[in-house]
């Protein structure tokens, strides 16, 4: 090794290392133009000059070619160096006066103008292009020609090169963008488009597939990499500081013994190129919905700015066309998600550009999910236009690249509008590898290529032990996908219950050091994070600063502090330097704090004697154009972290023994399904039903569109529940009191006047919902006006009155999608379609009319909708502001409505009017919410912790939901959600004890006077007020439930008397950080 000094900093490097490379290791930046890591040193531009001091005095040399020598002293920024660089930059500026790179570099050294005659060239003769072509690609298509002042880069005889492989390397390395490939070769380069950006941006042959990739590592595209295609290049080896490039790596086949399989291969986007009439692939401003998603994204090709691909100008008018690749003859299903993602994209686009004109062309607005209708109404309030029409084609205006759409308006007139961008809302199709996958696992597919599942077993396949979830089972949104994922896990857990815990291995840690009474000995580790931090802040100087801070006994910088080798190194350094506190200055504690805490523990140090400074997210990412300020702020953040670290104390996670029983409230289909799955997993279940029998709303369902028998399923389920030894059924009962928290609840069940206390570890709320009792359309006044539920029961029992009926009218959205209940009841359309088909099967000659606002036959329900139309069921749309009117006659009923297309009144005489009333929350849900401290939304359905990512969880740990109590849903969806709730509950019940977080609140009894200011603000209801006798008087204080507390700190911020604090965030610790920040 050789030791030299650069800018007063000593460094050891291997023999043969250049001065430039040694400076880079120290984080010292030296400007270069002709240098490239993967090429031999050249020394042509002379911008990298430095001053070397040796026995014979000082000399100016090019750092990129000068080798490091023992004892060499290097100065990179002396006045002599700067003066020489200015002269070199003047010469370069004279040669290339219009090069942005040269102009910018010259300005950094105060060179605005050159004193030399200008040549107006664009090539600085750095030789990068010729060298990369020769050294790396092994081709030599371009080279230097002529000599002296006539020297230039070119091709032999100024003719297009026959040997150029069109790799583009010469163009990429050129610092002044002087290389024009069209002057080198007749071949046309094909850019590699980014799959993640759906062809809107380019990528290299080595890339990270997408930002959230797991694992997040780069891959090499063998189809475009010049090494694999031509046995050339291999430049990435020189740039990868981690040494991770392995060209010899091959796919490996690994055999895994499993007891169950869950298939979730996802979906593919319908290829809009198949719809030639819509211009995708021909017109640059016709985009797919995924492409527009990338336009909106801050990480997208235009960094979140909405620009037209054709000219990168801001659009003023954007249109969306729905159902592209869905609801067609050969794709007879609805993709379920397109209406809402188009609405979302329009809203976000208007947030980006408030004056943007957004228009959505649609057939039916299928906003059937929880909160979807309100979102749809919000879009309209924001000015998003919805036009009920399906344009047949798109034409481009060649002069502007604008797009013309011709369509029929509501009044019947044909009109044409121009838009700057048109987005095609492309549908969902099965993944391309689905046939191979299905064949491997013996899974049957339906006619559309999705997994064939049954209504009563929505995640089970034709193969035992193989389950499915997500869009592979049919088009669906994120919440349903997440539910099905848990449901598939639930079925697998029930199958494998006897194997639970058999593969668990417990990690062994060394004995923990006792640091009581020891003076803090702090180690600081500052991460370069590649260039994320090191590229914008002077990391070595931050390390040197850290060494000056009180109690810091060791500090160093790491290329990647999170890497496995660095973790091992930190463990060794903790022992070597007897460190009893550790500070890591790197990225976000949200992702990496657990890793570094574990590293401390592996070294025998308490994991909470660790503090983290986020100098990436909070510093270099936001100050990447301010290196000096980023460096100073990094020092500040490290100083604050060290100040807190001095006061850190060992903390320990508590544990809580849990009760392995479950409580399920509601004995309908969802409640029974959840109870059975938990029982199948080996847990005892208390099933509480307020009625005298099980079944709930499922008792009123007599048929399904897929032909399955609900009443047989009901009977079988009730029999299984009643006979299952693990399930205790409590009929005509209700929960009247609840106390405790996750793992240790105690609920009081009241039955026939007597009360029983039941301990349980979790609770599942499956309280169901009811049916709105209409007050409109003569319901309750005329016996000929009934509900869909009544009709279904009449069909099932062959009611004799049905034989006399010649005409039936069905009115949808009765009590739904109105101001009082602004939500879709989801199942009404399919119920109407089902009953209409049943009537047509019984008597084909009967006239059936369905008056609707939108037919929300999502997913595979679209097939049945089309079938009903083919059978002669007439669907007539009505407008919300012109609802049908009903009047009674001596014989039959008269229905008057207005056809919005014809804008003409329609009169229908019928024998029977069938209403589709809203699904409404059951009475008593407020009391259930109060007992379990769980929230309801504005519609009185239970509110989940996260609509998309935690759709069956509450914010309160240990309590879950399923079925209609969550929101309106079908039988299949209720079953899937019930299994999902059981799976989530089992994640708790399957443990012997739960681990409590250490950084939670702690009451200081001596300071707390029971003022209770902290109780109501606590978002997790973790605090209760206690009263007890103390020395003859009543003492008040607050008690914290460790299982509920999340350590958010609201209580500490509220307390006026220092009566409660958050461990590891004491006032003195926070105060020390504030004092350090103000230094």
C-alpha cells in the first residue's frame, strides 16, 4: 500500500492507483472531461490538473494519469491550479463556445469569455468516443484522422462505417454531445424503452426494473447488453463499487417442499394496439392508462409534469375512453377498475393543472366500491365532464398532433371535439404465462383464461391445496385483491394447522452488555449511500466533524452502511472500541432502523442505544444542488443525533401472554365463515348472534347467477357450525361490555337476561346490514310493489301469482346514490339481472323492464347482463333528476319515465313493480363501535385502518371486520373477506405471546395529578383514568395499556406537568437535540 496526502488528508491506496482515483476515494472532486472509469487514462483535456509537491519542488500534472507515490503531497485547489485550469477552459471555450458543458464548467472558474480566437467546433478531441469504440467495443469504427490543427474525429474516408454495431457508446460518453450517429453509420439505433414507464422513457441495458422492486437490485438485459451480444463493453464492472457484476450467473432451479400453494401471477394490460381505430401506436398523443399514470408520477418520464409526448407541451384538453379491451364480444367481462382509475387520473391531472379540461367517455359508470360514488361526485364537482358515449375511432390533426373524437351527444346530435391527449382506459386480461402455470398446477381456467373458482369458495381452485388470489381469479381492485390474498393464506393455514411453527428457528444473540454508569462512548458511521449522499455532501468532512463531538470515540464513513459486510464490520468495531452508543447517519429510519438496531444487538449492545440521522431524505435529496449547505446540514443532523445518543438508555420490549380464543359478532354468512376458518385452524370461537337462528341476510338468498344453491350452502354451514366442537354459538345474544386490548379482551355477553364474561384474544365484527324500507313508489301502499328480495323468494317458492303476471318493471337505486345515502349498494344490479333471467326462464313471454341509472355488472357479471339482454330483458336508463313516477290503476300499475337518449316520455303498464332498495347499516352499530372503540364512516359502515392496504383491520389492534358491516358486497366477496379476517386474526392467535414496542409512553406517577388532559387526545384509546386511596385521600392517575400504545407522543405533548413521557423521547433528550440544532 502507498500513503499520500491530498488536500491535507492522508490516504492509503494500492500501488498503480492514479491521483484522481485516490482523490475520489476521499470524496474530493476534481473536474474532468476526458476521463472515464472504464477506459485507460488519457490526459487530453488537462482540466484535472493538480499541484504535486515532492523533493524537487512543486509541479502541475494531470491527476488522471499521474500514479500515486509514497509520501506524495497533492493540492487540488491552489491558486496556481485554478489559474492553469482557467487557461485550459479558455482554450476549450474558444474551440467549443456553444457547448453547455464547457460553458457551465468555465463559469465555475469565473471564465465568461475567452481571449483566444473562436473555432466554433463542438468536439474537444478528448478521445472518449474513439477509445470506447476501440477499447470496450473492439470495433474501431471511429478514430482520429489528420494531424495538428486539422485533427478531428471521423470515419475512414468520411464514409459511413460498415463495421459500426450501432451500440451508441460513442454518443453516450461524449461530454459535448458532438457525436451524431447518422454521420457514422446508416444503421438506425433502436432505443431501449423502459417497461416501467411503458415505453415513454428510455432505459439502459443494466437497470432496476422498478423503484419498489424486491430485492431492489439491478439486472442485466441480455437481449441488449453488448457483452452478451458481442462479447464487448463490460464497462459496468468498472463503475460498480460493490463488485456485484456477475456475467456468469445463470438461472437456478430450486425445489421446495410445500403443503399448499397460493397462485397470484397478477394480470396483463390489454394491448391497445389491437384497437387500430383508436390510433394507439400511430398517434403519439394516444396513451394507455398505464402510460398516463407514469406521466402523473413524480418519478415518471417528465417528473410529474403533464406534457404531451409529441411536443412536450402542456395539454389543455384530455379525454379518456373507457372499456378499451373490456365488454366486447370476445372479451365479455368488465375489468372492474377502469372507471375509477380514469376518475382518479382526471382528478390528479386537475390537481396538477387546475384549468385542465378533462372529459371521460363511458358506457356505465361502475363506481361500486366503498366510497367510490362519493369520489365520482367529487370529480364532477371539480369539473370533470362525463359523456355517456363510446367513440368508435380517433383521428389525428397532422399539423398539431391533436386528436379528434366524433360522438353522439345526449340530445342525439353528432359533434366532434379536439383533444391534446386521449387516454385509453385499457382493461385487464390474464397474464401471458397463465396456460403454462395452470398446466403445471392442474388448475382449471374459465373461458376468459382466468382461474375458475366457485362463488362459495372464491379462492379455491379445481386442485386441492392450490389457492388463488387477486386478478388471476378475475378482474378486481386493490382492496379485494388484498382481501383475497389473506383469504388464500387462511385456507392454506387451515390445511397446514398441524405444521404451524415447526419450521421456526430462533436467532441467538450474545449476552447484553451492562452499560449502567458508563461514560457514553459513541461510534458514528456516515453512509455515502452510493451517490445518494456522497454525491451531494462532503461525507469525509462530516466524519471528521463527528470526531470532534463530545463522547464520540470513533467515526468512519461507509459506501453502503446497510450492506452485509459493513454490518459485520460495525459489529466488530463496537467490540474493538468498546462502544456503548451508536449513531448511523444515512437514509430513512422507516426502512433501516430495525436493521441497525439488530446490528447493535448482535454486538451485545442494547438495540435502543442507537440513534439515526437521516441525512439522505432530509438533506442531500432536498439540497442536491447545494453541496456546501447539504454538508453543513449533515453536520447539524449528526450533531443533534449525537446529543441525543449521550442520553439514551437501554430499553426492553415487553411481552404479553395472549388468549387464543376468538369472538365473532354476527352469525350471518360472513361471521359463520370466519368462525369456521378459525376453528379449522384449531382456535376456539365464540359466535354471537342476536337473532334466534344463524344465517342473517343469507337466509333470503335462493339462487346465484353461477347456478350454485345458497340454501343448501346455508344448511350445510349452519350444521357444521352447530356441530363443530371448537365453536360456541350464542343465539339471541349481544355483547354489552368490552374491556382489555389485543390478546387479552374480556367481553360480556348478555343472553336472556343473564350475563357471561368471555375472555378472547381477538374479535371479528361481522354484524351484517339491513335493507332500506322504501317510502317511495307506493311501497307499503300497494301490494303489487315489492322488493327484489320478495321477488326472489316468490320465484324460489313458485308463488302462484307469478303465473298471472305479464309485465314486470324493476327500478334500481331506490334509496342509494342519493344525498341521504350517497353510496352504491353494489349488489342491486346483479340481483335485478338474476331475477330478470329467472323470470324469463320461467315464462319467456313475460315482459321485463329494468329502469337503471348505471348497470354496475362488474367483472364476470357482464356475461349475465348480456345474457339478460339477449333473453329480451329491456334496460332503460333514467336520470337522477327525472326519477320514474308510479301510479296505481284498477288493473296493474303505470310507470312513467323519461328516456334520456330520446328525451321523450315513456309509459309502461305493468302487473308488478320490483324495487331495489339500498343496503343500510344495522341498528346498534354505534354501540358496537363504542364498546370496541372502533370508528364508523359517515354512512355508518365500519371504517377500516386503510381502505386499500388493510381492508379488514381496524386501527385498534386485534379487531377485524368482514361482511356487510364493512360495506355492501356480494356473497362471494363476503366469504373472501371473512376468510381474510380469520387470517389476520390468526396472525395474533397463533402466537404464545405478543411483543410490545419499547418506545411507548410511561406514566410518572409522582408528577401525574389525574387531570386527564391526555386521555381524550390519545388516538389509540391507550390511556384510562384511575382513582385509588392514598394516605387517606383519593389519588388520581393515568394508566397506560402497553398493547394499545403506539408511542405517538400526543400524551407527552398534552401533559402540563411532565406526568407522562415516551421512552427514548424524553423531554431532556428532545431538548438536547434542540440545543444542538441551535449551536
